C-alpha cells in the first residue's frame, strides 16, 4: 500500500525550531524541520545514516563541530555518517527534510 505525502506547509515558530514527522517505520523516518532565521538544531549524533535536503531557504550544516560546515541552499543535500556529530543553523527561514535510517526511535531535543 502506498502512502501519499502532502505538499510542504509552513509551520514556523518564532520561539524554537519545529519538527514534523512525515512517516516512521522501524527502518526509517522522514522528518521536516522548520527554522526561522538564526534558529539552530544543536550538534548531536545518532547510530543512523542521515540524509538532509534543503526544501526552502539556506543555512549552515555542521559536521564534526560548528567550525566545520557546508552552506546549503534550496535543493542541496548532504549525507551524515552514523555517529557523526551534526546539526544546522538557518541563515534565512529554512525548511529541511531529513531521511534517517534506521529509525533511531529517539527524538532530539529542540
């Protein structure tokens, strides 16, 4: 059975980044993150593979430390290895899609 994924809506908050789980199975999870300019997902690591794609805006995508980053814009993607510290910060309002496999079953603190 197929699952229809609906278009991206805007769910920004001026207080903190917002995350929305689109689909979750034991094998993977797809999450959208909504960040206003200046908001950040702090460095963290998981045992999963993480593939991120910018759907709107641009930002710094950290790997290893906040001193090491790639500047990504709309349609750019980046892969993080398991156990690799990673996070990101919005340079303008940004929507990021993360595909995480396997599903870590644990939500990061925003």
